[in-house]
C-alpha cells in the first residue's frame, strides 16, 4: 500500500514538473510575459483554464521576472451555473479575481437556430467582454487556456473547411492593437491536462452550450487526431513541430511569393550595385 502511494506521488510530481516545463518553454519561446506585466487569466471553470491558472501561480514563484495575476470569470448566465464555486475557490487560494456577469447565453440561444453550431457567436461575445474587462483592469496580457490539441484541431478545421493554412497563435496582438493574447498551454497535451485536473481536484464547471453539441466538427477532428496518434505514435508531435517550422516560400500563396521575389531582387541589386 505504501509503495503504491509513493508511486502515485512520484507520477503526480512528474506530471506537474512536465507541465511547468512545457508552459515555461512556451512563455520563453514566444516572449509571452515580460517584467511588470499584469496577466488576466480567463477562468471559465473548465479543466484547461483551471490548470492554466494553477501552473501560472506555480511559475510565478519561480519565474525570473515579476508579474501579477488576476483571474476573471465571465458568468454567462447559463442555467444551473454555480455562481458561488469559483469565488470560494479563488478566495481560498488568495488569488485576486473579478466575476463579470453578462447574459451571453440567452443571446446565443436566441440567435443560433437549434442544432446549429453555437461556438463562433459565443466566442465573439466572450472575447468582446473579456477585452473590455482587460482594459478596465489594466491587464497587459490576456491568458487563454487553449492547449496543443486545440491548436492542432483549429489548424485542420481551417485546412478542411476554411481552405486556409491557419491555426491559433501562441501570442497575438488584437486587431485594435490594444490587447496581447497569450496561450501558455500551447505545448501541453489535453490528456495531461485531464490527468492534472483529476490530480488537483479542481472545481470543474461544465459548459452547457459547448458540451451539448455532439456533432461539432472540432470533436470529429479531435477523434481523427487521436486515431492517428494511436496508430502512428509521435505523429501529433511531428505536426506541432511543422507548425513551428514554416517555409512560406515553398507554398502556393501568391502574395508571399511576390514579397519574397521583391526581397530577392532588392538583395541582388544591393549586392551588385556599382
């Protein structure tokens, strides 16, 4: 019994160390957090955002730079939402927070026909609210809980259904130039986040909008990636590496090819100038 307990403790410690390392590497690779930043962590109550907040709290004590954290939850007025749960959890952990109440649930249910995908509108409404709150709080970074599998699924959704080579960036400047969005879980696998959430016993709050949609293309792509990984271990890691080592000049984007041609011509003229 004692040996089993030690083995479990060892596996838990190994998982936590791996996740801290992966998050630290992502932050360093993309310069996500700089000295003096105020990082607004978007806490939905799901496993991913809980893990994100927990790992950033842990890294804050070890990081070579000083930064502040504030958790923000958007109460979208979903039926049965346990409004007391996150405030109690955050107060117990002494994490500064703000709860934002905005009835996006009713808007989505009213506008989107039954059986249609709700994610796009829901995401836009959430993003607008979170950007507004970030400005009110003076947050210099907005941290989202998207993980490696989210990024890969987005890539294939755009490839299959949007006709674009496009994924989720690890660091993004908003269109108006006012906000910097970061995704510190960019290198973290979802299966590890599931295990971490179970280990930490986070107070999980399921989404009754996303969770009620069984035929989402994102779920189908996720199943495809899981099958690839099962049949060809290492394929997921290979695809992620490909997204970090892009050769735009070897694709068929005419705008990219024209820019590259102009750069080459300029370099040739400069090198051969009398």
